[in-house]
C-alpha cells in the first residue's frame, strides 16, 4: 500500500514544485508514492472558463492530453513509468521551459520529449485516446471526493486506505525544500492532514516560483 497518493496535472507549475518535494522525501524515507491524475481541463470545463482566458484553456487542454499519455505509460509499465513520465515532462515544460508546439503539434512535442528522456515514444500516440479519458475522469472525481470541489492541483492523500487517511489541496510551495527541511515540512503537513477536524489552512501571498 502506498504511503501517499499524489494527484497531478502536468501543466501546473505549482504541482510540479510540490512533486519534487515529495520525491525528495520518498527517497529519504523510502516512502511509496502512487502517482494519480487530476485534470484541470475537466475541473475548469465543468465550472466554465472566464471569457478570454485562452491561455489557461490551452495549457489545461495540453495537460489532459499529457495525462492520457501518462495513463498509457501506467498501463504499459506501471506506477514507476508514470513517475518517469512526470519527471520528463515537468523538467521539459517547467524547468527547461521548452514549450514550442504544445498547442500546435502536441504529438510531436510529446514524442520528442519522450525520446530525449529515453522513454517509449509510442506512449505519445495515446494523447487523444478516449479510453484513458475515463481513467482520468475517475481519478479526478476521486481526488475531489477527498477534498471538496473548490480546489486545484496538487491534491495529496496521506496514508491512503488507512483509518487516519487525510487529504489536502497542496501544499502550494514556491520552492522545493531539500534534506531536513523537506522532512520537517512533510511531518507538519502529514500531521495536519491526518488530524481530525482540520479543514483549511491558507494564505494568498506567494513567492515567485523557483524550480532550482
């Protein structure tokens, strides 16, 4: 059984930073992370996009296409393949800022990205495969059933399937901590998530994103 369910959309830079914190802790403590899907396209299409918000609609559409590819990776090679795919696409889009073609030729973009990271390029053929859409919808609904609907990405579930299972949207962090600082944050968030009665802890001020 996994120690954490991590629900992500590849297009979200904040989810990417949080994911690097999670991978740091999982390596330090040998935790098992189950990488799951949540689609910002589905969430925002259900709510309705604001008029003129073409950028977010575009990046969310690409995120859904990328999630179909991640689902194909999981079907082909399991949870570890999803982790490798997420690392590859997050590094490409968020760290290296290589984004040309994501809206005009996403198949080529994804194929090239997979090739550069020594992953099967055939996975990119699933970017519009509706078979995977059902999987993504199910996991998106699962994530929101654990937190409520007025949230984004990432969503984390600590101790899934255990009596003290707890889920939160976030933490939304601008820079991924390392070493002891990563462990301190993990212990704090896990304690809050698995403590009965804690519903929300939030501030709207954010530091600039730092992908280092």
